[in-house]
C-alpha cells in the first residue's frame, strides 16, 4: 500500500511541470506563473536579475520562510521545490540585500543597485532594525524627499500631507515633544539645502550617512562562549564582531577576514581558525540551522572581501566604464535642464516685473485722469463765477446810469423853486451818496471780476499741463504694453523630459591557494583602506557640523523617559568621542591570541 501511494504522488507531481512564484523587491512585486519544477534557486535568481536589469548580482539573495517560521536564504544549487518552504500558492520570496560593500560610493556601480541599497537602508532604519540617532534621521529624511520629489517647491505639499511614517522612525517621533508641523518644518529646512541634487545623488548621500551607522550591514546572531555567556556575533563585510548581549552598538572584539583561515562547525559548535597557528575561538549557537546560515554569510562576505582586493574583472571594468558614461550623460542632461529652468525662471521674473510696472503705470494713469477731471470741473466753476460777476457788473452799471439821470432831472426841477431847490439839493446829495456807493461797489465788482479772470487763466494753464501729462502717460503706457508681451524663451523648444574560501561537502570552510593572499599584502591593503576612510571622515566635517547643529536645536524638546537603551549607548559613545570606525580600530588592536583570550573571558 505505501508503495502504491508513493507512485501515485510521483505520477501527480509529474503532471505538474511548472508552478507560480511571487517575488517582492523593495519597490515592486514580480509574478512568474510558469517556473519549471526542476528549476534551481540560481535559475529563479537570474530570472529576477534579468527582469529588473541588475548586473551586480553578488550583493543580493532571495529569502523565504520555512515550515518552522525561520527566515532563510534560497540556495542557488538546490531545486526550489526541495527547500522546506511554507506551502503557499504562489510560492513567496523576498529579493533583498544579502551582502554589503565596505564603501557604497566606491563599489556600487549600477544605478539600480544603488537604488535597491537605498530602499533597503531606508526600510531598515524606519523599522528600527538599524539604529539611527534622531538628528541623522531628519537629515536622511531630507535626502529621501529629494530623491522622491526633487527640488523643494513652496506649496508643493502641505505639512499635513508630509508622509512622516515614510521618513522618520516612530521611535524618534515619540521621543520628542514636537508636532507634525514642527517635524515637517525641520525636514523642509534641510530639504531646501538639497536644491539641484539629482535622485541618484540624493540616494548616494543617504547611503553615505547610513553606512556610518553602527548597526548598518551587520547580521546579528545570538551565541555563547565557553563560559556560557550570552553574546552577539556580527557578520560584516570586513570580518566578525563580538558584542555583549546588552550592547549591539559597540563591538568588544573583532576578527578581520584576512586573519581567518578556516571556519567549520559540528552540531551547534562553531570553530574559527585564525592565520596565527594554534589560535582559534569557539562559540555555540542555539540552533543547528543557524550554523548553516552563519557559514553561508561568512563564505559570501569573505569572497567579496577578497574580490575587492584584487584587480577588477573585465566585466566589472566594462560596467564601471558604462556607468561613468551614463552618469556623465545624465549630469550633462541635468545641467542642461537646470539651465533651461533658470532661463524660464528669469523670463517669468522679468514678466512679473513688467506686469507690476504696467500696473503701476495704469494706476498713475487713473490718478492723472482723475486730476484732469477735477481741473476741468474747477475751470467750469470759475468760468461760471466770472459770468455771474460780469452780469452783476453790468447790472450795477445800469443802476449807476439811472441814478445819474435821476440826479440831473432833480437838478433841473430844483430851479423852479427855492424850497424845491433845497429839497432837490438834499435829494441830490443823497443821490450822490447812493451813486458813490454804487460806483464803489461797481469798482469792487470790477476788481473781483479781474481776479476771477486771472484765476481762470491759471486754471486753463493747469488744464493744459494736465492734458500734456495725460498724453505723455498714454504714450508711455503704449510702450510698456508692447514690452510686456509674453516672453518666449530661446530654450522653449527644448525637451522638458529628463532623467577565497571554499565550502566542501562536509560544510567546512578551507583556504584555497588561489584565494588567500599574502598576509603582509593584506595588512598593507587594510591600512590603505583605513587611510581612505580617515580622508572621508575629514571631508564629512561639514556633515558632522550640520548634525551637531540639528541635535542642539531639537535637544530641548527631548523626552528623557522615552530614551531607549541604544540611545543611551550612542550618547555614551559620542561623549567619549568615539564612532563606528574609531571603535573598530580599537577592538582589532593587539594580537589575535590576545583578542581570543579577551573574547573567552567575556
């Protein structure tokens, strides 16, 4: 019966020639529906790399979850279906960074490689798998914004729309008494300083800061030494680090890859043999499966460590040459677009100034027109007053003539009788007085009319001056209107688009003659790398000053009760003037034997 059931299972499997696979990268999801049942991990990995255009394949791997809930790396030389995976449909894998370079700016060649590293580093920092001090997270957030949205633009998005959960770890947000608007303003302040930086440049600056974080690029495993002390083993691109169980920031001792001769394990016991004869150290791991994972990471990191210290292969040289040409082309394109953008901004600024000038001239024109209207009204009013004064003068002249005629008639009548004469004299005298008053009033009216004529003349002169000024403003406005026609950039037609160790069948690690270098050469190369690292630290002085300034600005808003253990350890390192590289320099001092003894006493 068992044999018959087995044959039925084999027959059913033979009918299924392919199976579906779902692969998640940091920014995409790939679905393959026809993966052959006999396909190996290497076949799937190469298919993914071809799909996304990745050539620097040695940094990456495929992760999956086994039936016991452990996260493991897919083996390249083993069939996919032979792995102990969780039974899902489709089978799920995650395409992730498996090995890190020593210097991202020197070793990462392709833009797609740099982008995947950027997304991985950002994910690890936001999920707090990699510790990042608060001030550095704000600076990293500004680079992430620049990489995603480009140059800062006022009004591009409100502070309420800023995706803080995609920029800052929740740990940092909780540790400070700062509102969402305050965080947004602080990030915007540094985003503005990234003006003109391309997406690739922003991602590279992000990675330069991330690689200096103490926990970046380290795979941690719980181990025990001979004294049964709980410790952490850190597998890195430069060697193996040993950490105390309550401090994963500061290693207590380190063993560079060039000092390690052989790595092997039996059951849960792991043995590291060093170049110094009769010197090795041993540690225990809680699970046998962990030993396999540690060995796999050690092999890969050691191979890359040795490759970096050899001349580049022809393929890598070609990739670097193509990368330089592509970056030069993109840089030229970026400069051309920036120049075109500057010309457009200048043209817009000039247009705005002309419009403002035109508005001022229009305002002056309206004011002059109002003044002209007021002058015309004044002239009309004065002309009416002159007409009235002339009419009053004529009327007074008529009255004076009538009075004079009346006086003469009275004089003639007064000759008739003496009494009438006296009466007439009296009346004549009165008439003379009246006539005198009338004459005086007539003269006064005449003078007033003369003054009104003078004022009328002056008003007409003012009216003529206002009309001349009005004509001049009309001519100026016509000229400015012609000048304010839309400016056509000479670049308007331009395009707006841009943009060796060997693992044998017994799972042991042996030193091959064509892989292990001379120890003296390795030491010399290590010193050169350390020298370059020191030079880089000197060049990053400006960055350190920015971080220090930012830290002092937000320090007053820190909530001390919410500081984590890693925050406290980081502050202690800063107070001692230590960083990632100075600490590594200290812990690898002394002989290998002395470091092994120190490790065993932990």
